């Protein structure tokens, strides 16, 4: 038996103090980014992203499959179209 919840994937750009992270956020179908962040922050202190690029202020880019971002450290987040 597989317990899997269907999710929509949206590309986001997350701004933090010393870098930005571009990645994929998995959200409840037909929900808004703001609704998902509000719901997630009530359950945990971290926001998971997959298929990420960490973009440092000096221009260096590091690719990683998965990151957990501490929600309280997010300066800004928006959908990356």
C-alpha cells in the first residue's frame, strides 16, 4: 500500500540573506503559494524544495537535488515563471 498525496509542482525563487534558491515546490493541487506557506509554517519550521540551484551573491551556482529552507530565514519568495 502506497501512501502518496498528489501535489502540483511550481517553480519558485527564494531570496535569503546571502543567496537565492531556485527550485521546485510541491503544493496541494489548486492552492496558492501563500496558502501553502501558511499551512507549512504551522506544521514545520522548514520548506522543502527539489531540483534546486543555489545562487550565491558572487555568481557561483551550485545544483542540488533537495534542500530544506528554514522558513524564518526567507526574505522573499515568488513563483518563477
